[in-house]
C-alpha cells in the first residue's frame, strides 16, 4: 500500500492512547484520522495535536469517523462494544488490548472474526510474544518438568497474577494438552503438602516502579531452564500494537495472534 494506513485510536486519552499518539508523530506508515475518548472526557472536542493542527479533534463516538483501515483499541469494555459495532459495519480491522470483558462481549468478539480481522493480546510486547513461543516449545519438550511462573510489577497494579502471566500459563498448559483451569496453583501458605504433579504455579511481586517482569521456570532433576522478559519502557506495548496494526491491515477475516506478527515485525 503506497498511502499511509488510516488509523483510529479508541481510548485516545488514556495512558496507552497517549503513548500511541506520541509514537505516531514520527511514523510515516500511519495517518491518524480519528481519536475516540469517553463521553464526558475533558479531552472531548479538543485538538489532538495542539499547536500543530487543529483539524483533528478528540471525539466521543464514531458518528463522524472517516473511512478507516484499522482501529487500535485500548479503552474499556463499554467503549469496546461501540468500537466493535463500527468495525463490523465498515469492515475495519481491529487491534485490541482491552481486558475485563464480560461473556457477552467475548462472544461478540469471537463471532466478529467471521467478518473482520481481529487481533487481541494481553501484552503487545514483541519480546513477550517471542517468550510465549519459546515457552510453548519448552513446555512441550519437557512435559514432566515442574513449571513455575513468577511476575513482578509496580505497586499500583490492581490485578494478580498479571494478564501476561496467565496468558503464559495458558500457552504452557495447551502445549501439555491440558488447561490452566485444571493445573494452576495461585497461592501457597502453611502446610501445603507436596507439589501436585503437572501443576503450574504462580508467584507475584509488587513494588516500586517495575514496568513488568515475567519469568517461566522449568525445573527438572538437577537442572533448571529459565525463560524471562523484562520491560523497562512502557512504550514497547504501544510499538508492538502499531506493528500489529500495520501487519493486519488488508488481512482477511479471522482471529490473528501476536505470534503471527512477530516474524514480520522483528
């Protein structure tokens, strides 16, 4: 495609939205043509790039959205529903990192893959995508080794284990022909007894300003394999989302994975 991709951001005033806006200023692959914020947001109606051009202003809905190639969504479950409606109505590819969806929205997103290209990820780091691929291979190659996943984040994080840690656990469980629901151990305290064979344990660290660290430990008799990733800059997640957005434009309907993207992005 010779022209820049026409991009919209949903959740444009959030932390990730702001990071995306900062990166887009120097990225010739994209033209930002629509930026959606929550209804009632202080940003609604203000220029997106104040001082450069007032032509593009924040909007609280999709009613005035121009033709689009791809939407990048880091919003909230309530906003994602409206974004999905617009993408389905106009055949626009969707990249989403929004979490905490209810069963109804999960079902709608699953069905959307029959009509548009959809890529969802709990973590858009390209390094984590590679870690996930390596863990899948290692868990399958060493099926009898104990597996523990340790994650560390800043003290303000609200959920535990992290979405990325859980995603890694699901990858490992699937590689061993089981599920995380059947194998996960989320806490240990007191006299827990021996470790359950085939279980996947999780340990959580919270403190300071840690951006994000994930380590998968495969432990066998007399040896241990550790696969890990450390994030030191939050912009890696926005960069990964933009790589995914550029890759998915023009792809046919379906549910794509970041694992599909990394070969082209690295």
